[in-house]
């Protein structure tokens, strides 16, 4: 039928135009696919994007309001080469009982980066304190600070040095102590960046290093993989500068040293197969924080918050409830 054939041709033409436009968008902005997937995860977790000037930097963060007034505020701090999106799987598993605040640290993700600025443990802890002070909080809302990897070292320093700002603390696979030797630590001490990404092989090495559970590893198909590789190559100098500061300078073990001043209810959580921050680090933190309760998960690596988000969520709920009994 002529009418049907015209409709079919029109639909086919529109589809062809859509394919061409999509190809052009991806050519001009190859990270579009990555950002689109991040947006999908953020929406699924019920989070919105917010911005805040705190201290000397502009922060971008994801937030979900709590269902009840005065609910605990959970602030989640990502690790080295990470971003706020690392926390989205956990955010999806935490109910509306909590207000969630998940920032990109200054220098990382969508937050501001300044030339020649210091992004080590001490400087970032001071910035995090300024961020916490700038957050609008309802009276009676306890603040629970959660930190992963490098973010754990920053969170430990903040809880120790600004106890009035932090009511409870969670350290997940946290940096900042002298753990048992492994390949990652040896390469860092030698001045290398074990997380460096230059090509497809090093991207796969990076993923294999931080993840143990193959099922939890992010799938990065072409052309997104090419975009991620290009973006990580452009971050190489910055990453090395930060790693030299947190992994080789005089402040590399400062979070562990200052942890002896942490008096808040604390959760220490590690994965047994962590190939980045060896699980021996948990016992070292526990020596300095005797009131902490410890959770060791099996079958996961450095990215506990992405590999075992349900188990981490249950531990966080226990931390909040345990803190309320004190």
C-alpha cells in the first residue's frame, strides 16, 4: 500500500538521521556514553546534582534528601582516581532513612581543580572540613562520614582533627597506614602509578587490580573505552602528583597516626582479596581505634563499595544504629 510504504520510508529516514547525529555527538564528545551511564545510575539511586562553594574550591556533589526530618546525614568520600559515582551502587541500597551527600573531591570528577594546588591528605582534609561546615543540616541530624581508599585517609584525618563535625566514621579499604608489602605498594614507593592508564591493556590491568569479582567489573565497550583511555592519559600528571603526596611523602602515614585521636563510633571494613590496600591495614587502624568494630568481606577486592554494596549497606546501618545507642 502506498501510504504504508511512505510511512516505512519516513521512519527509515528518521532512523538514519538519528544514527548519523548520534555518531556525530559521539565523535565530538566521546565521553557522552560514560556520562549517560553515570546519569542513569544517579537517577536510579534517587540522587540529584548539586553545587557548593566551600573554602577555596567549588564542589559538585550528588544528594538525596531523607524521608524524615533530622535523619542522619551520610557523607561519602571517594578514593584515588575515583569519583562520586563509585558510591552509587551503595546509595541504591540505602533507604530514604538517611540523607546522602556524595561529593567529587576537589581536583577530581566535576569539582574544581586549581593549578599548583596541594591535593594530599592534609589539604583535602581541611577542604572536607570546610565542605561539612558549609552543608546545611537540620538540628539533631548526626553526620556519618564514610571514606574509601584515599578518601578513608582523608576521612580519618577529618574525624580526628574536627571531632565536632563528625559523629560516626566508616573507613573502607582505607589508605594511610603502613600495610604489608604488595605489588601496588612496592610500585608506589618506586615512584610509579600502578593505576596509570595508557592503552587497552593498562585499562584492563587497572580494572583487574581494583576489582576481584569479575561480575562486578564495569563493562567499558568501544567507543567508551577509547574515551576513558584518552581521559585517563590526560590525568596522568595530576594522578602522579597526588600519588607522590599520599603514597611517598611525609604525610603518607599521617591518617593512621592521627587515628589514635578518633573517639567516635567507627566501622572498619575491608575485602580479603584487596590487592591495593592490603587487609593487614584494618588491624593497624583497629590498634589505634579500639572502639571500632571490624567487618572483613570475602570474595571481593579493593572496590568493596561496588563489589559488595549490600553487605556494605548492612554494615553502615549497623554503624548508624550502634552510634545511636551511645
